[in-house]
């Protein structure tokens, strides 16, 4: 059963922007913190950003602060990750996540999206 569905990944040149979207069920959006992780080849998934379900407070990994912005749209039941000033080191598979902590940890994730590839060329 697919609970989260990501879209918006693709190929972009360094300095460019992408906007990822995560379609979630209204129930998930109301009861879980919504976050984004990314996974580099051969590495564990690492935290990128999260937004609290009850107040909208956000947290970001140091590597993306000032460049990425997480937001949610209750009307469309969607969470977004706006990624600006992309760097080659941002290249990874990005996963949407619903969990119980903020900042979010892999162990606290209850639902994962299937992932979307982001590739940044130099």
C-alpha cells in the first residue's frame, strides 16, 4: 500500500532549482511530521528537512540551510521541498517521510515514499 508518492525529481545544472512534491493521505498529513531524506549511493538515508504537523515549525540539515525550504499544502494534501542553488553534492535519491520526531530520524519514520532521483550536473 503506497502512502506517500514523490514527484518533481530530474536533472538540473548547478545553481538551478527543483521543486519536489509528496502527495500524502489527509490522515497522515494531520498526524505525522512530514520530512525529506536523501540517500547517496552506498550510504544510509540522511535527514534533509522536516515540518511539524501541529505548528509548522521546520528543521533543516546544515548542508541545505538557506537553500532548501519545506512547506505543506493541506488543500492539496501535499508537502513540497523547494531546492534552490543546487550543487552537484545534492545528487541523490530523495524520499518523502512521515514520522514522529522533528528533527526526523530514520528510526522514527513510519511511512516512506518510493523516492525520486535528483541529479545536479556541474
